[in-house]
C-alpha cells in the first residue's frame, strides 16, 4: 500500500487537488536528496487498510486463503501528543509505541 499512498499524495492530493506542480525554490526537480533544502516541518499521510479473507479447509493439505475485499483510506498521520499531520510527531509516536 506504500505505492498507493505515494500516488495519492503526489498525483491526486498535491497535484490534482491543490495544484502543487512546481519545484520548491532552491530545490531541483530531479529530487536528488543531497541537493534538497532542509525543511523545518513536513506533512504526513497514512493509509488505513482493512482486508477481508476467506479461508477454506482443504482435504489433507490444510487451509487455502483468498483475499475477498480491501478497503483503503487516506488520512493525516496521527502523531504523538495529538500533533497530527506532522511527520516528526508521527515518527515520535512510533518510537513511543516501540
């Protein structure tokens, strides 16, 4: 689901919905990390996924599973101390949770 999140953020939300289609001043369009300017804050989007499976017992071989349904939603990341939509706060929440 990482690719779904990348597509949603870059192509749908930022380009299509918000019109962010130009490079940031001082940043190359190629996205070379070593040439990117330092940022003080970054938004964060997470995926919420629900999957439903059906398992069938096979005679002698065990179980066979089949993915029946997938629900995929995008939302701002839930960060530490209710500081949502912030990449640093999301990372801190993950550290806190172990």
